[in-house]
C-alpha cells in the first residue's frame, strides 16, 4: 500500500561525516525523499559534510544537544 502523500519522518543520526552508516543513511533518505515516499527531517548532534547533501535534496537538518 502506498500513501497518497509523503510520510513525515524524523531521522536521527550520530554524525554527518561522509563515512559508513551516515553515508548509507543519507543515500537511503535522499532516495526515498526524491521518490516522494517520505518528507524527512534529520537530527544530529553536530554538523558535517552530509548536511550539505541533505540540504541540496531539500531536507532540513536540525542540530540537537546530546543528553
């Protein structure tokens, strides 16, 4: 079943460096956003190079403090 509109999704990542899991997550989230499946917001403890990739895809990145 496919939604009539993108699903709003909060995504948490431990960093925005261009490496391993954060890079794979970015590829997945950008792909799903481009396909119109999700409308994500990215939450991370600090900025990094992937913030630019998310921004270029029209995805909001918000910085949050670690507890």
